[in-house]
C-alpha cells in the first residue's frame, strides 16, 4: 500500500468536508426556488429594499444559530453565525432591483412599479440578478447552520442594499459596521452573469472597473432663436463638449491602457426657436488603473471648463459627482485559495481566469478596503450552456460572451432558475469552505 501524496490527501479531505456541507442541498432547493421566484416577482429600487430585506431577515432567523441585525445602513441585513475558533468569512449578496420593464415573458416576471427618488413612477425588475445572489446566500447560510460539525469559524452574511447606485456598501460601513460585527479575515462575493451555468470567471488583481458619474451644467445666455449673436448658446457649447470629450481616451490614454468616457444623457431647451439658458450632460467614466482614472477625470474637468470659456459662458460650469464605484481588486493570494474552493465544487476546468478586467463596476470592494481584509469577487454563469455550443471556454474568457445573449440590465435578462440556484449555492459554499477551519 502506498501513502497518497500530501496534495491528493488535502484535496480528498477538502472534498469530504465539502460533501458533508452540501448534504441536504437537494431538500433545500424547492424552498430556494420558491424564494427566488418571490424575490424576482417583487423587485425594489435601490434604498427601497424594505420587503426584500424583511424576507431575507426572516429566512435567516428561521435558520438555527444566526444572530440577525436589520436596518444596517438603511435596509441592510447582517447575520452572524459563530461556530468556534477559526477564520471569520464575510459573504455578501446585494439586494436591489432596477427601473426596467421586464420583457422576459417568464411566468414570475415582475409587473411591480415604484416611485423613484426623482418622483417618477417606474417599472421595477431584477434585471441584474441580485435576487439570485440573495437566494444563493440563504442556501449557503442554511447549509452552514445545518452542518456546524463540518466547519469552524465565524460567518458574516451581508445582505446589502443599493449596489446599483454605489451607496449600499458605503451606507452599511458608515453605520458602524466595523464596530458592530466581527472583523472578517476574508470578504467573498459573487455575481450571476450570461456565462454558461456551471462556469465561474475571475482573476487576481483588478477585476472590475472604477466608475465615476457626473452631472455637468453648462450655463449660457438664452434668447430668441433668430438672434444668436445676442446669446451664448449652451446647445452649441454642449455639442462641443461632447465631441471634445471623445479625444480623452483616443488622444490622452495610452493604447495599452483602458478607459471609457460616455455621455449618456444630454438635455437642453424646449422649443426650436428659443435658445435656452443652460444645458445638462450626464457622464460616466470607467477605468481600471488609479493613475489613468485621475488623468481622465482631470481631462474631463479641463475640457468642460475650457469649452465653456471658449463659448464665452457667463458663468463657470457646475460639475457634480453622481456616484463613484471603486475599482474592484481581488487580493492575489486570496484569489488562488478561493479559486481552489470554487474548483472543488464546479470542477477543475469550470473556473476561468480572465485575461483582463471587465468594464462593469461594483461597490463590493469597499468591504475589503474599509475593514482591512483581503477580498475576492467572481462571476458565475446563469445562461443556458446550449447557447455556447462549440465555443471553447478559453475563447469565452478572452473574447467574452456571444452578442445574442441578453446581458445584465437588459429587459430580457434572467438567469435560468435551474441549475443556477444550485450551482450558485455550491460556488459560494465551496469558496467559503476554502477559508473556514475544519470541523471537529
Ligand atoms: Zn447591475
Ligand atoms: Zn449587479
């Protein structure tokens, strides 16, 4: 008889521990499906997640051992499960929906509406899949509570509001998170996306872009459309700003670096023969390197001010920040450990390393940076693998998903309920298990 190599032995121990934890998942699935459909039918806008938070808190309280705190930073919910000596692992799920009219045709699609913070009556939809994140986290918390003999340590389950507006993580942290809850040794988070079910993607280092949004008010002097010489036309000023901003990335950012400058909204005037007093632009800027970010932000401010001056504006433009998402950076060695945990459950070849960061953004990274802990985030698949037939997984990691698949935020976006719930539970549990200590 030969002794197994230490690596094989370690892998076998990890797998046994994991099997002990996932025991009972099948029995949980009907309840998780019912929860998912309920959340999917009743999405709530950022900072309005009262029903969602109450559902999450009630489910968590029903699981033995969880200490549950509601109202953290608004509608945030934090669960703590203390289970002896061992690392403290923070698991985060975001809870907010979007003002999107669902067009999925699913029997459980939302027909709910809400009043947004500008007073508009808008449709609501879980178009980013945050309902899936809540469901998967509650599956993991249930299994951890059921199998306390299979692991040791402390788990923090964080149900975060307002990810879409980059306010939720900040609000929870500003509400005394660090003083009120155990300090995590690792922060873990996952996001569903249009990758094949069973696949997870991530990378060490920068994973998702920083995103900065601004409102720009350009001031002119209005007047009759027939006499532009007696006005300062903010429409022409705005047009010049929009065009000149296109040169920031093409002329000021190096070819090997990445940034995006998008003017997503432009508004001025009411009628064709009135030159208005002002114009408003809304900009979004993405970057994956702090130095590039500073450079791009400075260039945008410089161009807005200079174009206003070039037009003879009677007043300096106003540039107001709307929201700012930090760069999402995966701690390098922590990513390797987490990938091992994901591979234990999803399989050796199901976890892909992205060659470059994605331009989407997240506020998850604030938990790690503010609480002084390493953090790792990954995306997991919720799309029918049939749509990827013949596509090499490596191609998927390098070139991205097929264009025909609806992306998050699309009115058509919805992950497959099955097997996404089960695989999302397994992925988060596998990653958490990689950090927790072994049971007795
Ligand atoms: Zn989103
Ligand atoms: Zn999202």
